[in-house]
C-alpha cells in the first residue's frame, strides 16, 4: 500500500476553499467547487515523495520500509 503525503489533505482542503471562493465570485459554486477539489487532488499527488531511480536504492528503501513496518 502506498503511503500518502501528509500534505494531501491540506492540498485538497485548500483547493476546495479556493474553488468555493471562485464559485461565489462566478455565481456557480458547484462547478468551481469540483474544479477546486480536482486541483487540490493534483497538488496533493504531486507532493508525494519520489521513488528512487536506481535498483540498488529501491532495494535499500524496500528493506528499510519492511523494518519500519515490523516495529
């Protein structure tokens, strides 16, 4: 299971808030709220830590995660 960024919820909430503000200003809250949430999800997904590129680093990180899960 992939760990989510601790800032993902914050990004979604911020996107929803900005979408609600834009919706009030534009007069169509439903559409802009949905757009704001989608933008927040995209920002939250981009804040996830990147995977290592080399296979040796990936093996080391998998072993480290296994030790962290067992304790």
